[in-house]
């Protein structure tokens, strides 16, 4: 039996008296609890279903309004219980509206036949000339997009992934849109073919077409003033505001886009931030941040990235068009007004400064600096390993995870030192050692893969990499020894090569197994893919331990299984010494933030004493800094414990 009933003659008369019209009142069905007195000046057409109209709704600022339908044109809609719809200036057509939703002061909200709500939109990410397209769909994760875009050398796998998306897109198509329970749509001009999730808040958007605003009560999504978005999907907990102009864009969970930011053909995954600047054809993995005007990110892959003001890239050299691309691996940064001419590859946790006019690949040398010089790009290898900023980054990223959704689709491993970076350091150590031995003493610098390297830095860089690798291995062994778990874990995969799949660190052997399973059809659906990636994420620690055991034996000639109590004691002493030295270098770098140079501009109109007092009032003291105190406590424990 239907929960809806026809209107009574009294209800019809009540609404007619209150200015309502309908070509066919029999097409309107209501639930018991419907209150005709709350429906005024409404023009109905098509099949209409209305739930109970009781109680009040609460708007922003605590304003309370009676639920009801007022001064609106509504066609072919199902309206849930206790909603508030008022001042629909154009029309509201072909929508299912959830309980407690609020729709006030809007222009047109309509869905046409066969709408896909942004699902299936092709985003030409990474390379403007094409070839790395990613199709949007509601469950898109950074891992799904990364394999689709970046592993084109496995065409059968990419074909299978796209087929999975096509199945999702087919099921997403509908002739009706939806506005979820508890959602608010207020002061928006035009919304066409847009699906809006529960608890979402759309306030003042100018135009939204062909998109989905995913949302849930625990992770409401906000779309604010003057936003224009076409062909989009906004994930749960995203915040898009401040006149952002977006076309063919995915905005991930916990991401913030606004302050006149513009983007086209871009993917932004978990906890990204895009303000003021511009992006074209970028793959912004988790925690990609650009905050400044005059910054253009174009045709690149980024993650855990921070763009300095005025950062820019060129993706063509006036030959066959914009066919070039760049990769800034996790944790990279660019200084103010930095420039790179694609193609370039920047290694993990490295910094690029200045206008670099050469193509370079520094993937072997993580934690480095690249600075523009008159005769090229100068590499200072391993320099960024001992900076306070890199250490703080590793702590702040997990603390700044804004995702509240019940399903966090982007899988992230936050570790700075991991098999992924350690294997790079091993290569860097070997290369720097070799170059040091091969470079004549009378040669001050050499050119290697597009960068200049000073001979005098080579041996020291090799030592820094070696020390960091040993410290990492020793620390992991001591952790496992303390837990009494030195054996290889069941189901562990040993791989010396690792990949960063847009936030997820994974052994390449395990990744290859997943890709094989996709090609064979064993992984056949989006849900299967998500489960396989979740398993890879959950297997990180045991795969890392297999890696540590293997590298330790190769470097020392000793199996972890053969370590006795005395060996572990010696290992602990070595690790404590290295770790304390590492922390002291970090502290020395941090202390620069409190030196005389840092105090310039403080103590305005005062004496030298006023400078010190003003600085301390604003910035505090080195000794009182919480991060500094934490490192000092650790050093004390390492040296006295």
C-alpha cells in the first residue's frame, strides 16, 4: 500500500485560496501529516509527491523557519518530510528531495533526461596533449586515478579500469536528480543536472552544471559564493568557495578550493588546497597546496607538495604543442617565483628554487635542493634531509587530515623515511660515491642528468645518505626486536622496488600482482579494486619489514635472524648516536628561526631591548618552542637513557 494519498477537496481549496495552481490536482499525492496551510503561492506541474509538513527548519545563523513550500514553481518532484522550499524564482524540476532539506531563494534547479551528474566526464590530466585521461566517478580514489593516468604502459589494465568506470557511469544515469536529507541550497542562481548529497550546504553558488556534490552528515560538503563549476565531482567534506571557477575537475575529501582559484582538467585528492592561483591539467595527489596569486601549476603530477608564490612551469617548447609533463614526487616544494621547463622529475622531499631553464631528473637524490645558477641548475644533494621543515611536515600531515567521511577513499602512508625514500637514498649513495671517484680533482663540478653537482659535495652527500639509511634500518630492527617479532610476517611481499601510488606506498611486486589481477579479471569491479588497495595499505608494515631485513643483510652481511643480545645492544648504541646527531642538526636548522636575521622588523620604534621583547612576544623563544622541546627531550633520552 502506498504511503501517499490524494489531496482532499479541503486541502485543494486551502491551497487555491493561498495562491497555488496546478493543471491537475490529482497528480499531487501527499503523506498523512501534510499541512496545506504551509503551501502558498506555488505553481505545481507533473507528478508531485509531498511528505509531512510539520515543525521548523534551522538556517545558518540560527534563523528558524517553518517547514513548508512558498512562492515557488515545482515540476515532477518528490519532496520529503518537513522540508522548507521558498522563493524558487525559476523552477525546481525532476528532483527527489530528502527529509529536512532547505531550498530558499534560488533560480533554476533542474535535471534533464539521462543525466550522469559528472560521472563519466573525461579529465585530461597530466598532459594537455592527451593520453593520460581519467574518467570521473563518485568512488574515484587517488590510487584508481594514478594507475589509470600513469601506467599507460599496461594498456590492458587501463582498459579494464575504464570498463569498471563505464559500468558505474551506466548505473549513475538518471532522469531525476536528488537533494539529500538535511541539505541546504540557498541563494544559488543555476543548478542543472547536479546531485546533492545529505547535509551538503550550497550557499550563493552562481552556476553548477553536470556534477555531484557528495556529502554525508559526518562530512558535509560546502559550495559557496559565486562558484562556477561544470563537469565536476566534489567529494565528502570538500569546501569550494570564493568565486572558484572549475571545469572538468574532481575535488577530493577534505580539500579546500576558493578565493578566485581557477582550474580545468584537474584532479585534486585528499586535503588539497587551491587558493588565488590557477591550475591546468594537473594531478594533485593528497596534500597538494597552492595559495598564492601569479602561481600556475600545469601538466604535472604532485603530492604532499607546497607551491611557493609565483611558481610556474612550461609544458611545451614551441615544437609539437603542449606535450610535455613533469613530476614532483611526494614532499617536494618550490620557492617563490620558481620556474621549471617540463619535462622534469623532482625527487621526494626536495626543493626547487629560481628560474630553471634546463630539463633535469633528480629522482636518484631525495631530500635535495635545486637552485638556478647562471650556467644551469645546481643540485645540492641531501641538503633538505636535515631541515626542520621536512621533519615538521612528517608530523603535520596526519594531524591535518580533515577527512571525516565514513569511507576515506584515498589511502595514505605518511612516513618520510620508508622503503620508497630509502631505496632512492641507496641509489643516491651509490651514484654520489661513483661520481666522486670518477670526477677528476681539478674539476669543480659536473653535469649529471640535467643538473650541475659540485665535486666537493659528492662524498659528503654519499655519507649523509648512508647514515640516514643505516639509522632507518637500525630503528626498524630495534622496534621489531622490542616487540619480539623479528621473523618475516605471513603474507609479506619482498620487493626492493617501491612505488608511491599517489599517497599509498606499496611494494612494486605487490602492485604488479594487483595489476595482473585487474588484467585477468580477478579484480573486476570498483569495489574489488578498492579492497585490493586497502589490503596493500594494510600490508605496508609487513612488506616494509621484509624490505628492511633484506637491505640490512645486504649492507652488513648479517641476517636479522642471527642477531643476538650483544648485537642488538651495539645496534642500539649506533642508532642512538646517529639519531641524536640527526636531531641536533634539525635543531641547528630550527635555531636559525630565532637568530638576529629572523628578528629584523621587530621592535618598531623601540630600543634593542624592545626588539628582543617584541620578538619573544610574537614568536616566543627557541627554548620554549614545543617542537624544539620535543626534539631536546628525545636527544636527552637518546644520550642518557
